């Protein structure tokens, strides 16, 4: 596979609206060509005996089972609240009526 020329990289950078310096264009050209070289090596592998897949690792549920467990007593929770009323934690309003009405 032929590598990307500097004008190819400049063209793509222009399309992506990237303002790159000469040094950045040169570095990007080298990096992109390295990626293409690695892809070429991968494309040479014999994959006929490998089934197509969209997932390379096994999927597993990492979440715990949804099991009902006892909660803390309301009284214990409210003991830690700075202000409580009627079995609820009271907090100052975060929105106010700025219209004065």
C-alpha cells in the first residue's frame, strides 16, 4: 500500500479544518503512514478460519444482582441532617422567584 504524501495530509487537514504547522504536518504524515503500515501487516493474516465478530472479548454483566436489603432507619438518617421536618430533610431553595411575585 503506498504511503500518504505530504499533500495528502495537508488536504485531509484542510478538510478537517485543522490549522497545522509544518512540523505538525510532518509528524502527522509519519504517524499516519505508520498506522497504514501496521494495517497492511494485519491484512496479510489468514483469517478464513475465524468467524466474523463485532465483539472481541466476552460480554459479562458487571453489575450486581438487584437484591432488596434493609435501609437505614429514617431517624438515624435525619439525625445527621442539619434541618428536618415531617420525616424529610429540609434544604434551602436553589431557585427563587426573581420577579418579586
